[in-house]
């Protein structure tokens, strides 16, 4: 009788020990799942914290190497730069410029669907025609006019050819730095772009050189804050400024860009 009790007790103790050992894998599995979860949470939190900075660095590098950047901050190929601000129709003051010339440019913008590439506005200088540069006039980091640029400039030039006002072409960039053997900074790049537009107007469209002047402002005359790639695309532009009649005749002291 006592023997059976001991046997039963031994069996019970052994059974309890074996049962505890068979459940130990659950503890190991739970520990592993917890560690994996903590690891992926850490990776996720790091990616969120550094995502904006990473995009800024990627855009800067891509732009500096001649890559193209779209308005959403992603680097792509073949994307035309766009103005996010639609042009405002000019129905009142035309800055002393013949109304038919302004209307011709507005018609051109509408017919060619250039609303996202061309903006018209009037300021104290005169009529300002802003042309987007991204994949429209130039490739990023370059100053050679593209084929699409020639078509656009041809249309604007045809509207302005018979206007007697003096014209100043201004090059503008965003705040992303550029360093290359050809352009040490955005000052040289913006000036070269303006100069190349001037040369095209003289050599290809027959403009009198006495009417034209060029200026490069780099990122010093931004239209909107350089706080996003969409805003930077707006600031990267070439302005064709048709000066008011009273600013003609070489009185440059009154010209306030």
C-alpha cells in the first residue's frame, strides 16, 4: 500500500516537472516576440524622425548632380516644374504696355495650357512674365535652353516684339546650393540663365540689344518661402520684365526690382 503511494507520488511529482518543462518554450517565444516588436517600433520611430531631413538631403544631392525634382519632393525623370500659384488675369493697369500685347500673352498661356508654367503679374517695375525653369526652360543645374524653352520664349517674344518698352530678364533660383566647375554658386547660374535668354532674343528673335538687360539674383528674391520643394519650384524661374514707360530712357535709378 505504501509502495503504491510512493509510486503515485513519484509519478505526480514527475508529471508536474515534465509539464513545467514543456511550457518553457512559450516563455522563450514570448520574449522573442517582445524583442522583435520593440526592434520594429524603434526602426519605425527613427524613420519618422529622420524622414523629412532625409528627403531634404536627397533633394539637395539630386539637384546638385543634375537630377530632376518634382513638386512633391520626390526625384523623378521627365517631370515639368509647375507653379502652384495660378496667374491672375490682368484687366486693369497694364504698366504702360499695350493691352493687345498683354491679351496676346494671356491667350497664348490659355491655348497652350501653360497656366502651371507661366505667371503674369504687374508690379512697380512693369509687367512681369515668370517662366518656370524646372524641365521647362533648363535642366536642373544647367543654363542651356531646352527645346520646350525655345517654343515658349518664341511665343512670348512674338507678343513683345513690337512693344517699345525696355525689357529686363532676371534669373532666380531656390536656396539649394550648387557647386560645379561651371557654376560655383547660384549667382553664376541665375546670371547665366538670364544671359542665355537675352542672347536667344537677340540672335533668334531679332530683338534690339539696346532694349535688353540681364540680371541674376540667385535665391535673394524669392516669391514664396523656401520651406518645401513645391515652394522652391516656384522660386526657380526666369522673369521677363517689361518695364513701365516712365522707366525707359536709361533712368535706372527709378527701377526697383
